[in-house]
């Protein structure tokens, strides 16, 4: 048992820096253009509202069939 413990200790001392050493380097966060995202959200909302209204008038939405 003492030999096994010494082997484990040696393995720990060799590999501890890889486990407990420097923090992993994170990827830099991408630059987010909020104005572009807001414009896209507005565009998709407009399309969704238009299609929802058109399908509702045509009676093709499940909620309109009731």
C-alpha cells in the first residue's frame, strides 16, 4: 500500500498544474450589434403579425376554426 500511495502522490504532483493551474482561456465574446438585432426582431414580428392575421381571416389557424 505505501508504494501505491507514493505512485498516486507522484502522479498528482506531476499533473496537478494541469488541473489546478491556470484558468482555461475563454474565447472572446463576439461583438453584438444590438441595433441590428432589434431591427431583425421588429421585422420578424411584423411578418408574424401579418401572416397570423392573413391566416386568421382565411380560417386556416386552429384558433380561428373554433
